[in-house]
């Protein structure tokens, strides 16, 4: 890894720190070590150029093809993916000059993430915050594995994703829940936003930072999830249900904490929750694409894929992404292996890899359907 700071970046963190952390020489201008022709060589030899944080000034210089320091020279010579992670104040991000510069860079194939929303360097808050470093690192890893993973093919598309796991209250302190972390749903949301979609996530008990450029609506129970997803679905082109939805809920939530007492344990009567995916399929708009996820373990009646095929048919969705979760695989981990099933196309088998890589494959399949 080579760090190429701008002159402004060196006011925040000195060159010695970058050199020590990257174990490489750190130059900022094109004149140092000119015998190595760094202004051309670094860009030509890079597998990925990541600009983080990308300021309004840097985006402007990049959009205009300026080459007044080493970093902007690299941007002109690089033929690998270029990923910008913007950070600036809201006014600067929303200024027509920046909006135009970002559009120009995206049109030329650069990947410009949306900034996150939240506290900025002053007392102000809003869009403009640097996306979470972990999220930037995931995108960088994705692009190093699959340089073509982030086309702008979902521009103008509205996407709704459910993520996490629902909780059904038993009493004020207990619930029936599951182990879903929401990572796969958030990875799908982050990748869809980076591919240009307008993304709403219905997040059931997810303890992860919101992906940059994504609207998160928080819910707890299956009924709340159904309400939020069904409302957002009315305007959606694509719906992806990754949430682990409880099939049953206690018929009533005890008003007070249930005490152990001396008696035998009490039974908890259960009522059936709506099958949200099925209901979405039944009320779908023409052209709307609906994707389900199924975490399966094989059993004596069939293997993981056999269960997946039956579920695809039962639910009636366009695509079903089947994960093998036997022996604690998938839950809470950042990588996954899966098969994308559809009624009318060949299975897509995906090897173990980061959840963003699986997300990119799901969006490829969705995108192919949207354009056919
Ligand atoms: N799902 C849903 N509503 C439910 C249950 C599941 O929308 N009440 C969705 C999930 O979000 C997922 C898909 O359906 O996209 C498959 O979830 P799964 O729990 O595997 O389906 P079930 O119908 O509960 O099947 P099983 O008989 O295996 O429990």
C-alpha cells in the first residue's frame, strides 16, 4: 500500500506516520524522487486507487483532470478502479458545483460513494460525514476481488431491503428472537447505493452503523417490519427480504415481567405472523422484482438446495438466495457462500467470500432482470 497525501492532508497527519503505518515511502509532490517517475508509475501499477477522505476540492480537481500534485497525477494515469469516499460539510456536498463534479466522475466510471449522515467536524450534522472506515475497506476489498462489481446500473431504481431479525415480546424484558445480525442486508444496501439505487432498509434490531447513502427505518417485531416494508414496497422497483422473520409471536405480551414462581413453567400461546414475502408477491406491481433469502440446513427429507427449490416455489419470488447455515455458518460472520435460485434461469453458485461479493452477485441477477 502506498499512501499519497495531499498538502492539506499533511496538516492533519504527518508523512512520518503514513510511512511507518504503510511501510513505504510517502511523497506528496511530483518532484521528489523524480528519477522513479512516480507521477506516472504509481497510477499505472495500482490495482485500486482509494481517495479517502475525498474533499470537495479534490473531487473538483479530479473532475477537471487537473494534475497539480502527485495524487491528481495518479488519478490521470490509473486504469484500475478508482473509489472516492467523500467527506465535507453538507453545504459543500449539496453545492451544484460538487453535484456536477460527482456526476462527471461517476459518468467516467469512478466510484463515488455517498457520504454518511451524522455529526460533522463542527457542531453541525447532516450528509457529508466520511462513510465508516469498515465500509470503505469492504468496498476496497470488493473492488480488488471484482473490479466490475460496482457499475451504476441501479441509477433511478428504488430498492427496499429488510435486514436483521425480528423480536416478538413475551413480557417487558423477554422476547422470541433469532441470531441474524443484519450484515447481509446491510451489505446489499451498501452495494445497491454504490450502484446508484435509492435504498430504504427496514432494519429489525440491527446494531450496525447505517451504510452511507441509505435510509434506515428501525423496527422490532414482524408486524412492524411488515408495515414498513409493505408501505415502502408501493414505490419500489426491487424488494429484497433478508430479514429473519419470526413465524410466530406470543398471542399477548404480559404486562409485567413473568416471575419464576414455584409452579411448572407456563406455556406461551403463539399466533402466526404474516408471511411478508408471500404477501409482497401477491400484491406486487407489474415489473417489480422480489428476492427472498433462505437460511437452510439439510435434513432427512432433503439437502439445502432441495429445501431452497421448494421454498422458491412456495413463496413465488423471482430469486431466492439460499445459504447453508449448518454448523453455525453465516450468522454474524462477514463472509458467506450461497446459491441464487430462480424459476426460469440457471442457478448461480457463489463460493465463500465477503457478503459484499454475494451482494454484488445478487444485484447482477436483479439488474439483468430489470433490463430484460
Ligand atoms: N419471510 C417473511 N415472512 C415470514 C417468514 C419469512 O417474509 N413470516 C421471508 C424471509 O425474509 C426470507 C424468506 O421469507 O426472505 C424465507 O424465510 P424462511 O424463514 O426461510 O421462510 P419460512 O417461510 O419461515 O420457511 P420455514 O418453513 O423454513 O420456516
